[in-house]
């Protein structure tokens, strides 16, 4: 593990939303659902690159999840996804 890897957090896919503009919004949350990273990808890019069950996210790219219901939902999804998929599994 390099020094930069030490600042990474394993986050799991908890939400995927498609827009009418050809974009896909992916939300990856840390265990517990307290912080998450939102990533937007074009549908063209996703045709060439898989969405994986988990990614390592730099700590400064994570945002707090303020809504308690969303935090609970993310925590539940992290648990479900991490129990049924390896981090590199394509979803």
C-alpha cells in the first residue's frame, strides 16, 4: 500500500440513476453510510468500462450523508452488496 492508498476508503455501490441526457450517476458509500462519493459517467463510457461493486475513494472526495434515512439505506446497501459481491465484480 502506498502513502496515497492509506488515504483511500473502500466504498460500495449503493445507488445508480440514469438521466435522460445519457449520464449515469453512481453513488458509492463507505460502510455505515455516513459518507459517500457521487460519480457521473456517460453511458458511452459505461459501455467500455464496467461498474464495479466497490471502489477505493480518496477521503477528501467523500461527502457526509446528512439525511438519517439515506444514511441507513446506504448502510443497508453496503452490507448487502459487500456480502454478495467481490469488490471487482461488475454490476
